[in-house]
């Protein structure tokens, strides 16, 4: 499929059609492609949803050539939950997997990112850059200082993930004063290999693109992975402190990307 920026629109979901199209995309990726499930997943309607959907902002990437009436127009989505809204609701999504008490106690403006996915034929093209550009505008407009959320490896067998998990643990742990820790019921050690046993090339090859993108921006991770068995994933908590970014990282993050698709 030829991708052309002229057909892309990116914005916050503004009606139930946008929301359901985002949930349809999530179903295609997280359920059909990756084998996940959940208590509120609607298999008959092919919608992946949960209790957070009514309170979050859905940043959606739209291909205007596709049919909205068939819930086919959303080809990328990022779910955004500001800290003040999470406090009113009572929790973040990540609270079920990680102890976030240090982050919450920091008193700094937080934004949780979640349910990020892009339709397979749009991965690696202009769409992801457009989503990051829109995300940066959202963050800057709201004065967010710390972004965080879980990113997933497929499957719950940690041994094949020893290289990427070990690399993250030994090279990218978040500062102890802010570091979330995976909850005991799903805790998976990440230091399955010693630092001297790591192979950077093997680690990078085994790492999802989203995690590598955060690392390039100076992102850090929480302690321990979390085995999310209903979703068939091994999750790591990614965190990005915008105040701690180097000037190079900040320029990249806030850039107005120009891409040709």
C-alpha cells in the first residue's frame, strides 16, 4: 500500500465512531494478531475495550481514504491519561502492574500512555512520526513533565527475551527516586543474563520498535517486567522525564517532522 501524508489526519477522537474505530484497531492488533483477551473485550463486535476508555483521550491517526462507517478509518491510536484525571478516577492503568507510588509522590505533572498500536501496513512509515509530533504538542500544551506506560514483548516466556530484557535492566533503569517496581503477582526478573553476557545487536534485534524509540529519546525503565497472561505479553514500564532530556533529545522530541511517507 502506498502511504501518502496528504491522506493522513491526526487528532483526538471526537465521537463514538472514532472511539469504536480505535477499539476495532486495538482488537485487530492485540487480540487477532497478538492473541490477547480481557474481561470487556467484545469478540462478536471485534472491539478491544476496558474501563479506562471513557476517561482517557484517544489520539487517533486517520487515513481519510478508508471507510468510517465500517470503523475502518483509524489506523493508529495512542491512549492518553493525564495525572489529574487518573487521580479523579482513582488509578492509572499501570497501577495494576507496577507500584507507582514514587512517581505519584514526586508531585510532578504525569501522563500515562497506553494501548499504542498501528495497523500493520502503516508501521515504519510517516504515520508513527505524525503520532509522535501530535503527542509532543499534547505534552507541551499541558506542561507534562513525566510520560510513562507499559510496552510489550509478545509472549510470557522470558527466557527467549533474556538479551533485550537484560540490556534494559543493565543499561536503562530509571533513577531510584522515581523508579516503579513490577508487582509481585506478575514480577519477572529482567537480569537473566549478567552484563558481560549481553550482546547489543541481539538485544536490539529482539526489542520492539516502540521501546527502541523511547530509548533514543533518553527513556528509562522500571524495575522488573510484568507477565500479563490475559494479554499474552511480557510488559516493561517505560518512563521519559522531559526535564532530564538532553538538548539533542528535546529537539528531536519537539521537532515538526517532515516526512515523505
